[in-house]
C-alpha cells in the first residue's frame, strides 16, 4: 500500500478538518474525499492509519465474527 508523504500527517488533518481515506480500488491513501464513497474506507486521522485500512477492516471482521460465535454459543 502506498501513500505520499508531505506535511506532518497528524497536523494536516487537524489544521484543515479533512481526513484521510483508503481507496480500495487504487489501494492508495487519499487526503479528503477525492473518490466516490463506494471506493473509500475511512475516515482516518492520519495517513499511516489510512494506509493500514485493509488490516484494520480484517481485524474488526475477526472480532465481530468472534462476538457472533460467542452469542450463538459456539
């Protein structure tokens, strides 16, 4: 996954009010809502967090599955 460097990432979002997004189609981080919502995961406060979006989604999916199994008594 690639993302472009630039202004200190934690400050850029803070200063502009914009957030970082991960584009699942291009597999790149974007700053602001550049792509259609259907292609974006986010928002994230930092570029680094957005770059980890696929991992974060997988981690959350595993956690939700474990909760579902627990509720079903499995």
